[in-house]
C-alpha cells in the first residue's frame, strides 16, 4: 500500500534555528497538506498546496513558515526561526482529489529547546 | 465556526461486543465528515467519509458510521470489536467544497479487552 514518508521522525533544534521537515507524498496525488499536533491538543491544519501554490493556510501559518515542492516528489515545510511553541508533531498528508480521504505520514516530532 | 466534539476520551469494550465512538459536529454549511485511526508511532489512517448520499457509510476494517443531520452526529460503529482495533480515533469535518481544511476532534482512545 502506498505511503506518505516523512523524515526525520524526530528533530531537536535550538530556538531561533531554521528547520526543514521533509515529506514524500504518494506519487499520483495532487493535493498536499501539513498539519500539526501539539502534545495533548488537537490536530491543527497548517497549509494546503495544489498546482504548485498554497491554496489555503491557517492563522498559525505565518511568515515564519513556508512550503515548497522543489523537485516534483518532495514536499517540505520550513520554519525559519523556531520558537518553543513550535514544538509539536508535524504531519504531512496527500490526496488524489480535494474530496478524497487524505493519506497521512507518520509524522515528525519537532522539539525546540 | 466549524467544530468537532468527541465527548469520550476513552471507550472500553470487550472483544466481540459492538463498539461506538461518538462524534458531533458544528458547521454552517453542508458537512463533509471523516474518521481517521492512529496506531502507535504511525500516521493517521483514513477509515471512511461521508460526502453525500446514504447516511450509513462503510469503511475499512469493518467500520461504519451513520450521518445524522438532525443530531449533527457522525458516530463510528463496528458490530464486533477486535483487540487489534485498539487505537486512537479521530473524527474530522470539512465545511464545504470551498475549503481544504479539516477540523479534527480531540480523539477517542478505544481499548478492546480480550
């Protein structure tokens, strides 16, 4: 069964540092997403990406965040200057169509110290 | 504003018994409803969805869910629970065709005892 792959599984970074979270979506999917889950809280939408541009983003997704699909297979989330409150599990997801169920990756646990 | 409520943090059921995991929602338009399951150290796995049509939808692993518009509910059910069904279950809603955003509930941990 096709999977969404995320790397690394766990990343520890110092406050103020830049991090890049990487995702390889399923190859024939067209829609890509990032969600995050702060420990003990709900899974929250960050951004959706379609046709090489952001289609929707949440209030959380401020100027410190950016997404890129640099080579047609990877889908990355960059946080320019991490804050303690960015510590969370970050999930990448992809889907074939906007009404299809998403396939999520197993997540990257980001710890900002 | 859109919201999803999963009123139970944990549901315990004996193997072989029917299970129900509850979900209610609040949206201003027509809801698109989803259930996901999360096993330890794994991503969220899609179980089933309601977009339109029959109120009873069937999904993976023998799960089904019933859309009830008057009660704004979308409870997840299975006639006979398995120990392997033990996991964290998330209900999610998408308000309409005009948004990609899923709003998730807080999750319900299902524990099936042998």
